[in-house]
């Protein structure tokens, strides 16, 4: 059993290297094929070990057939995850390396396995989600479109002129590194209140630069408005999507 497990691991590594050298197989499909290969070889290994101890494959099959109802009930959840994984390979809602939100988790897809998908969140949390939990719910793929909108807010002090604040913010936000010219940044009055107007500040950037643009926009808001009579009151929060 120990030797067989090592040989299976070696076969998986060799198959992965062969697929990588070919450069014609998508990494998402390559990892999925590796999982299938490992599953088939492990089943063959178990049958071989049972055969050594005198349990023939036909006897093992008869045993499985006799306990089919119990096994089917116990494995029903796993089979739904397996079927969902197959459908995800066919429909391709996302691939390895995409940044997604699905199954209650948000992060970069590391692997799509036989029964679960591995996602690494921006704060480096390693999460495994059942494939059926992903496929049966909404899937948000942030990596499909070429750019993404960064949503920030700027709270003005009471009595501050929103138009003047917008005029100061426009060039400051446009000058931020990696902010796109098309579509241009959007700055407008989001809400009017007694304690001061609330502005929405929405630059656009490539998906890879989202975090950098988000934090740089906060800095630009503070520098453009704070020192010039538009301080941001304490407790004002800006929302980040990731």
C-alpha cells in the first residue's frame, strides 16, 4: 500500500509535468485531470491489495452491489460535488488564477478538484469549498472583464461646497497611478445631509491593481480635501469590495 501510494504520487507528478510541457492544456483542466488520475489509481491500488489478501475483484464488486443502497446514501453528497465539478469544467464559469466570490468565500482560485475548489483569500486564508456549494449558487468572477470600478466615499464637513470639493478631487484622482482614462473617474454627490454632503469617488482600473488604486484613492481624498477646509470627520468609513 505504501509503495503503491508513492508510485501514484510519482505518476501524478509526471502527468502534470507532461501537460505543462505541452502548453496546450489549460491549468484548470490539468489539475482536474490529475485529481481523476489519482482517484482511478487509488481504486486500482485498493483492489490490488485486496486481491493479495485473497479478496477477488468480483467478490469486491458483489460486496459493493449488496451494499449499494447504503453506499449510495452515504456518498450522495460526494457524488453531487463530483457532478458539479464536471459541469464546472464544461461550462467554465472561472479558471485557476481568477478572483471570484462564490460559496461564501472570496479569493483567487488555486485548484478545482474532484469534490472541492480551493480558494485563497486576499488575507491568505486557504479555503476549500464543495463544488456543489459553488455551482448551486451565484458565482461572481472579477477577472473576466478587463477593468473594475473602485467604490470609495468622501464625507465633507458641514458647510463645505460639494462643487468645489469635486473640482479638487477630479485631478487628484485622475493622477493616481494605474487609474484608467477610459472610462474616466466618476465623482458626484451621493447624499446630502445636515452634517455635510457625502461624495462617491469611483475610479476605474485593471483587476490586478484594485487594492493599490483603492488605498491610493483614500490617500488622494485626504490630501485633496483635508488640508483645504474639507476635513473628513472621524468615523467616516470607506467600503472596499475585496
